[in-house]
C-alpha cells in the first residue's frame, strides 16, 4: 500500500495514539510514575525528587561550565500579607508548578509564564499552635489530586486543575498542640504522613490514608505503650509498655514525626524520623525513652515497625532524630550493601544497614559536639557527663554550654546525595547554647519544655556550612561557610552542580567536586526552600522558593538578632540558561 492512503492510515494511527495517551496525562501521575520520579527528568513528582529523596537529577544541560550564565525565566509572587517562612519544595507536572506557602496555602502557576492558575487558602482557626513558624514544606501529587497538610493538623486533597477540595480529613486535634507541616509521601495508593507538636507533649505517629478518599488505613504511634491500628482494628502495641518510660510519662512522650519520611522500594520500607521526648528536662523521664530521637523502618502495608535506631537515647538537648534517612547503595570492605544515611540534629552523620537497622558508622559533621565524644561499635553515644544540663531542683537549674544548639547541626533542611560523586551534601550549622532545666508539669495544649536556652555562635566568621561528606569514610571533602545559618534544602545534578539558598537572599551554585562557588542570584528575601530542576521544551529549569522565616528568627536568640534586617517575602523563582 502506497501514497495518500498509507499516509492517511499513518495519520489516523498517530491520532488514535494521541487520543489514547491524552486521558493518561489528564488522569495524572500514577504510583509507577511516583516511584520512577528520580529517573524522569521532565517533571518533579515527589518531595525529594524520588521516593528515596536523593534530590539528584541526571540533567546536565546546566553544568559547572555554563551555570554562571543562569538568568531568571520568571518570578511568581505569593501575594497578600502572609509572607513568612517559605520552606516548600515545588512540584512540577504537565506545564504547572505547584507550591505550598506559609499559613497553609497552595498555589498553581503556569510553568512557562509564571501566571497564577489558582490559589487555595486553608481556613485556619485562631488557636493553632505551631512551635516553629507558619511554614509548609510541600505538597504531594497523585492522579487528579494535590494533597497537603495544614497547621491545624488536617490533610487536604485538592483537584490539581481547579484547586477545589476533594476531601479534607483531621489528623489530630490542634487544641492539644498538634499541627502538620511536612510534605506527604504517597506509596501504593496511600498518603503517608506524620504529625508535629513535640513541644506540647503530644504523641508522635505515622499514618496511612487512602489517597482517593482520605479514609484511615493504619495508624502507628511511635511512643512505647500506644496501640496501633490497621483497618479499624487493634494492630499491636508500639514497643513494650514501661520498657523505657517510667510510670505514665509515655502518655505525653513527644516523638513528633514532623518532617515526613522516605520510602525504599527495594526493601519495601518507609523510613520516618522521630522527634524529641517530652518534656525537654531529661531528669523527669529516666530511660532511653523509645522511640523518640530515632529512625524507624515501617512496613507500608501494615504500619508495623520492622526496626529502629535511636541516635540520641534519653535526649536532653532537643536534638530530635527527625532528620531524613536517605537510602543508597555502596561497597563497604569489598561487600555491596544496601545502606541509609542520616545527618542528625545531634551533629553526627549516621550510616546504617537499611535492611535491618544495624549500625555501620557515625561521623561528626559539625565543628563541635559537647554532649558526646563519638559512638561505640554498638551504635551507642559516648556521653560527656558534664555536657547534660543537671536536674533543676525547685527553680532554674545550673546552665551548661552545649553544642550543637537545639536547632541542630542540621535541622529540617534536606541534604542531597549525588550518584555521580558518591557524596552527601549537608546544609549544616555550627552553633551552641546555654541550656538549663526547670520544673514542669504536663497540661494538655500547653508548652511542655522544662528547659530554657540561649543560642550562641561558636565562630566569628560563620554559622552556616554546606559540607560534602563521603559516607564510606566519614570524611568531609569540602565545605562552604556562610555568615548566617543555612536553613534551606540542597539539590545536586549530573552537571557537577550543587544548589542551595542562604538567608541573605541568594540562590547559589557550587562545583559538586570542589565546592567552588560558581553562581549566585539575589532573590530579594531569605531562601529557606528546597530547589528543584526539570526539563521543559528542550531546556533545563531550576526553581526555588524565596521567603525568610522558620525557626531561626523565632528561637535563635543572639543569633537571630544578627539577622533581624532580612526581609520577609513570598515568591517562586524560576531560572534557565539564555537562548
């Protein structure tokens, strides 16, 4: 068959293929798309740019040789008066960029022009109690939905094309001190979320809901003694009652899972970090206080905890353990291993066997750790006795100097892992604090600290340090020092680049191998968001949120005074190379 008829059939076949493909795009991302996010370069579908959250892109049109030419494609304002603490990571799909903003807002922008398509503002009650600013770290996308958490501890699913509410579910009671700020994780058609509120004596938990209806599938408290559920039925107590908590202290034990989690398809495990035990005053709660300040491996199908590793047993400094656990593979002593890494608030970088939680190594990644001098072969800290604030008596206890400060060697801001260099890029801070204990009693919905503190710098020339660490040796390969604390996430790419932002307002690019600063751009407000990159219309784009805020200006003491003149803001900045 030749000529016009053949061409007509070819055209018809092409048309039928296009029609067949169109509904798939309209339906939106699937489970398979989310699991493939690290390999797909034309979108950003998950928080962390893949379920394992490497924050690595193979794209290399922008590289260390031409990044100096990077220019803005557009900036899109979040508008209004709510310009405080823009910590979100953008989601990019089908020509649209989705971002969450402070005060539980969601925006959809045209990815080519920056024009706003829709905006959703959650109706927040007056009594919300977020400990550490009105931030939100990002949304999840699935099918026709954009899903995000709110400051009054709710989970909301919106239609991604219109911004209209599909379902809205309560995670916990905000009147008891609960809130929610993390980007949800979607696995096997389930939305997996944690909770916030560790400073109010809440009980940390991880739960899974049906992505289409929001109905609860399983709920797993992370404090020993609490009952888990699966499909409405009891599913076993977490840990063992009173094994590491005296009396009834487990009932208000903290351990908030406020940063969200990662997922490893190879082992079919969720990894969630847990926060500080409550109260901060460790003398009121003898024991290891499981499973606070830990990494938990959870079966996504049942919500059962498969293993745990506690990074700060009996935490008395608010070091938490909530930092992201990133799966990676490496050869150790000639043996290929499935590993995971975590840069903890306590100042140590941990490498574990992710199949069973076995301790591999712990390496100091900050300038100073006054609370412990390394870890032994069993993964237990070598405590420095005088580094723990003493019991307070009837009033204010004696202050001790502790480093890192309670804001951590690394706080919420996510690190990145490059498959090209084999290095982790850690946004860290060198600072300390005077901390003392005080008497405290639990009262529902009230702050439950039993401690006071004053944060102090420990170096004249910097607080923030972007560090490149080799996980196999524990050696820091290079570091970039920044005057202000670093409080934003990191992106690394196949173009031998590392991107991160600074409170002074810059988005910066560094050589991934050497740490040399190659490019910077002033966004007009502090950058505390997480950058992403994707390919669109044959060009590579980089995007980041700008808008100063978060815990540093609220809790930073002397440190915060040093940066009181940084302007707040709210904007999405998108960059590309000029044609």
